[in-house]
């Protein structure tokens, strides 16, 4: 599970910004529903929401997590390949400095601290620390591009690590246990929806279980998405077919008739009522999940993640950018309340413009704001950072206080200037006519 994520000199974040899922000190509200108790000294939030104006830096937090995941799991292929590098460009000093990512998380009863910094051409620093109790131990360290400390019996990993590849990747490829744990967390436990996330991340043969199918069907019906149930097909994939989407767009019959197939992939389908021209139900129709709306796919992904956690006792960290996309605000609120329920054992991180979510069952330590200053620098801060007298009043909702600007991060929109900018400009038409005459 994710404890915290820190980044600096990345996109609009010139200075260090930290997103923490540790519970706020001395907060007791909804601790049974909204938090997961790890030990006597550590409790983690099940849900965290980031609010802010357009262009404030909300999406950059999600992008940063995704980029760190990609750098860990998808290494460069040769020494000439450049790393994806997006430093803060609005400062002549920072644009030439490395980007740095740091993360703390739990995996297999270990607490890991992993960090690295890099430029377009090389990894500058890298460090992995582990703790089974309260004290951290350094497992390996890299400074100024050089690996100074490495695990025992891993000299070959050290020698085979290029300057534009993380040492962690080399170690996990050489079966170093702690590196495998870290790699597996990034690959399988950190799920960024809309990019790397797919339904088989959570399926894991769950759909073979009749109880799971029943639970999922009941959830979808309760969500009022007009779906009777869910089913799947294991479709053979031909050797020559490298794009699963092309196979998926073929009919089921055609997909099953491939004779040169060597492997298969599971695809999920939703079950709907089918009607005749008079409006009578004549049967059911199965529709590929990929053809469903964004909101329906999001609801299905969330349901599968929660059910998967119940059956396998695992804990994933799911990240959603623009969470409200495709969701009615009542459904969005219902899902946030579900995140913060005893049934859920996962973590859900989301960015949103939907102010109604400020009035759902969120604690102050679960609410973050992103704000950008006049220099184009983003800042990330928690509502928990405000004094208790600013957030404790029960007679005014958080959304109303946010709109009034009490917590910052509110867009300043000049409506009069917007309207003025779109007025018909007669001189533009005259200028266009002059240009045509000059051409003739």
C-alpha cells in the first residue's frame, strides 16, 4: 500500500510536493471506515481526493506516479535511448536540473523507501531502503551516476546496468528478492486507470467463480447502469495478430474460427436486455466492455478491484485522473462513500473538479488542493494543514468555503473579458479582404 509519494522539478512542480496517505495526527473521525490500521504507529487512508482549478497541477501528480511506474517497469532498450524527461521549464535553473521521484510503500510485510533522480540521458541518483521494523537499512545506492553500494552477490547486475537504466530493474532481473518486491508493487499494485489499467488486472480468473459473478451483477444493478450481468470470453489470438484490439473488434464467431492461434486472451462482456420493435423483451445481448461508456467502465473497474481484494486479501492503489468523467455526481459521491467503507481494502486516489465530493464522507486529511502561482509553479497542500478553527465549523460546507476562496486553489475567471474576446471583429474581416486583394 502507498504511504506517500514525493516529486520535484517535474512539469509544473518546481519545488518538492508530497502526497501523503498517512492519517492525520490525532484525527479519530471515521477511522473505522476511511482508514486501514497497519500497526500501532501507522494507519493509512483508503481514499484521497485532489481538487483545484484547470491547469493547477492536479493531473501532474497522477502523471508523476505513472511516469515513475513506467521508468521502473519499462526500461530503455539501448544506451542511445533518451529517458522521458519533463522538468519545470519556466525557470532557467530548474530546466537543467534533474527530476526526482521518491516513494514509500508497504509490500509483503516490508516498508520500502525508493527514490531516484534523472536527466534526459542518465540516472543521477538512486537508493532503495527497507524496514521490517522502525529502522531503515540501505540496500543499494547510486550517486553522480555511479553505483556506490550494491547487494552481495550482485556484481553482475552492477556491471550490466547502463547509465540510462535503473539499477532496480537489473536487480529484479537477477532475482534479488527486495528488488522483485518493489518491481511487483509498481507493476501490479499501483494501477493508474485510463492508461496502464486493464480489466484482467483484477479479473485473475475471478469470473470463473459463480459467487463473484453474482456479487458483481448485484453491484452493477444497484449502480443503475442498466446492465443485467457480466460474462467473459477466452478468445484465441492468432500468432500473426499482435493487436488484441483488432481481434476484439471481430465478431465472437470469427474470433473463434482462427485456426492458427497459439494463445488466448480474456475479454469481458456486459449483458443487456434485447427488445423487438414493439418494446418487448426477446432475449439478451452481450456487448464488449470496451464499447460501454467511460462511466460504466469506471464503475466496473472499481467493483472488480474491491471484489478482487476481498477474495485475495490484497491491497492495490488505484489512481484516477478526472474521476468524475462519465459519472453523474450522485454516482460519483456514492463511489467515494464506497471507497470509504469497511467493505473496501484498497486505496483510491483521484483528481476532480466535482465540488460536491467535498461534502461526501471525507476527512480533512483526505482532501488535497493543487494551486499554481503567477510564476507557473504548482503547490500541493492538504486541508489538514489548515488550523482546526478554519475547518471545524459544521454550519458551512467545505464546498461553499472552497468557492469563497477560503482554501485557495480557486480559478479566477474574468467573464467580461471572455465575452469581449469572442465578439465579432469587423476589422478581421476587412483585413482578410485586403489580403485576398493583394494576392490577386
